[in-house]
C-alpha cells in the first residue's frame, strides 16, 4: 500500500535510527520497520511524524500484528489506540525468547 505521494517524508531523529542512513530509507517499502522503531525508541516528534505520514489505521494495524514489540511501544500503542494486551499479536500465544537484555 503506497502512501500519498504529495506527503513529504517524515523528519525523524537519529535517536531511534542511529544505525541507518535516513536519507536512503525507503519509507514506503519498509513501513513496519519504520513504525516499530519509532514507537519503540523514538521521540514524541518521531511518533507524530509517522502518524502524519502513515495514518492512524495503518500504524494500529502494524503494531497490533507485530510478532515482537518492546514494552514501551505496547504502552504507547495502548494509550493512543485504547487497546488491551490481548489486542497485540505479540502478547498472545507462545512466548519466545527476546533478543534484548534487561541490563
């Protein structure tokens, strides 16, 4: 699903995207990566920018269908979309090992 070509690319911070060149990121090809990274590690401005670019319905669909989501992104999504834990695919079913440490 392509976004509206008249909408400018999101102006995202280096906080969430420290490891990639944002000038080369194809926002239309990798919406899941962009949305999840911004929700998990971005600033409030990053979140506003992805909402402006992708729209509320598309973001809700991405976060609820993600197989892995850091707790910060779940909390933000629950508040923004009035969701329950059971609405997230990553919260239902069998638990998997996560690739991040508590330390």
